[in-house]
C-alpha cells in the first residue's frame, strides 16, 4: 500500500471518528453509579412505559412531535454514548426525516404506526445516504452502497426516522475465535448498560444496548446464530429472529445467506411486533422473500392477547449449553409462570444436535467467502475487492484492526473454495440444515407443541478483550438459526442487576404464535426495568 493510500485511509478514519464524536459528546460522562439517573421522559411521556401506539397517539394529539422525539434521542446519545459506545454515527438527515413525518401527520397523511419513529440500524445494513456502512471495520469506511438495504427501503416507505448506525461486533463476530462481543475498531467496546464492565453479547450489541438505554425507540439487528437473541437477553429487551425468507437479506454485509436475517429489537413485544410488520415482505433482490411473501403480514399486534398461553403446550428444553444455577432457577420460575397462565409444559429433547454441531460452522466457512465476495463486488466506493484483500488490509493495518486478536476464522474461510456447488460443502450444509429442521419438526409435531422454551443467556460476563466469549454463551439459538425457523427472546428475570432472557422458538413462520406467547408472559411478569449503569459488581 502506498504512502498516499495510507494517508487517504488515515483521513477516512479521522472523518469517520468525527462523525462518531458528533454521535457522542465533547465531554465523556463519568462511568459511575447514578451518573445516568433519571427516567427517559419527553413531553411528559415516560418512554420506558410508552409503546409505539402510545407515541403515535401523543403525536396525533399534538402533545409530541417526531422532531421532539428524535431530538431527545440525539441528545441522549450525546450524553450516554461516550460511556456506552453503542452508536457509531447519527444520521445527519434524521431531523429532516422527522420534520417530514410531522408535516405528513399535520396533513392527515401518516404512513402508519412506524411513521416518525426513530430507528437505529446495526452498521452492517446498507443505507444509500450520508452514513457509511462499515460492519465496524475501517476497511469499509470509503464504501458507498448503491442503494438502501431491503429492510431500509421498507422502513423509509413506512415513514420511520433512520436515526443512525449502531456499533456491533466487527464483521458480526466472524473474524476470530478470540474476539469479544461488542468490540469494533471504530467505536471500541460496547458496554452493558446494567453493569458497565460486563459484556453486551453480540454481534448486535450496539442495537441491544441502545434500545435498553433509550437511545432509540427500536433498532434493527441481524443474526446468523445468536446475534439478536443473546444481546436482547443480556440487555433486558425483546428480540425477534425471524424465519428465513420473511425479512430481506439484500444490502446486508453477510456471514451466511443460509442463516442470516435482520430482525426487530425493542423494549416490549408490541413494538417488536410493529417493527416486524414494517420489515417483512417481498424484495425482488432477495428471491427467497418473494417465495415467502404470502407469509408476511401487515399487522402482528392483532395476535397479542394477555390470555394467549391458555391451552398452549410448551416444550421445555434443558439441554442448552452451560446455564448456571441462577439461570436455571430463573428458568424454573418462568416455567411456573407459563403454567399459571394456562400452558402445559412438556419436557423434551431436541435430536440431531451433534449433526448440527459437526456441520454448521464448517459450512459457514465456504458461505462466508462466497457471500462476502459477492457483497463487496456489488458495493460501490473504495474498499478491498474480496476476502483475500480484506485479510491483507488487516495485516497492513494490524495496529488498528487486530490489537487484541487475529483473523483465524478468515484464514480458514479463505482456504475453502468459496464455491457453493462444491459437493463437500453442499453435503455439510444439507446435513446441518436438514438435521436442524428435522430436530425441531419432530419435536414440535411429536409432542403436539405450540413452541419450545429455553434460557437465552447467563448473566453477562466481565469483558476481557482477547480472551474470547464462546465458552460463556448459552447455545439455545442454534436449532432455530440453522433451520431458518423463528426464535425470539423476552425478559425473564434478573441475576442481581443483570438481565436474563427467555427464548421461545417454533416452526418456520410461527412468528404470530411466538409473539402471542411472549406478550402474555411479558404482560403478566413485567420483568424489564431500567438500566442501572453500575460501573462494576466485582
């Protein structure tokens, strides 16, 4: 790389960091208990208790405007983001979009429940505006997507305010087996808002923290395996990993198109249901969504009833990876709540997990190389042309990109053919996906179940850069992720100050049923509470 290109890269990093500091503050807020005290209130509305329908009623009545709501979040980002590192950039057009929404509402031409609602996007989701799409990497600072991602097109059509881009585990945690969830070289380590030295989980760490800490009304995360569910559980919010094909994958920096999907992250089930309705639908750039178009819905809130658990049969999956004693006790209490609300719980096992484990990640190695190369080839601007170029870029910029861990996952992926017609690859993918689908289908049908529940996460662990988080995770996301079936998480309990989530999974396109179950549980338990911003609990 020439001196000129190095200077240009340095200028791009400096320009981006300037955008980050616009999203942050000129003076950092002290990371101590009480520094973030006070409820999030705007125009007399307690945002912790308000749902999107509440906000829409306030805007229709003139009590609140989208500009006021958007300004509140921008100010809160400036105050809290220097400590949380949850937001990479704020959208310079956000207030204009909010003003346009207010003008539509004044003319009685509102576009629906998402009109004027501020939304943060995980920064692997393309926007064809003045914000970059980086996947957390300096290598993509000068990339320029030609058009919005499919989900962003849908959000704009719904009138949502694109508030900004959220931090993430760089490259969606797919670069090294020693990576830390929530770290990127562009924004550093995202902090869990409940205990600041604890991990937010990932890779949708920034969206999870931002929603929990009221830096946006809702956010859009992405998941390959656990990247929506775990940060939702660890940050005390609701996360929905939709069925593969329900939500467009176009314009999203990929890990594996066989498992990747975007999905809602929200503080309550109502908001998650409303955001899912805005996100789903056919996108001709992603043919799987056209095939699944009859499954998309304009309204998921109609399924939300407090008595939705009455008569349901719920499978209890206990074989998940290393839930600790506190999580196990909280899970038992949650099962008692499900039974109290009218559900029958059935002890189950999910077969073929060994087949999934043996084939999922070997298959993803080939998919990552193929899918990322395709994404880079279709994305404008200046950036490495392919995975090989990215590997070399990181070697050339190791001080910035690799201060804590290397790129062993990328090296393994680059060593594959990257050919999706490779018989060895196809055998691994077929084995993984078919085992996951058979396992869930046989369990659901054989036990006449409406859904399966499991713990989402243990209490968040202390972040230690370069150590790796894999052994600390609960592996309840795997079957739904690999099968492409629906999965979601809802706040279940707290381990001291740290949130625990309840995962609810079902068959493909079972989102209405899962949302209904989650809503009934949420309304009865009312588990979620505001973040505490404690520096450490030792």
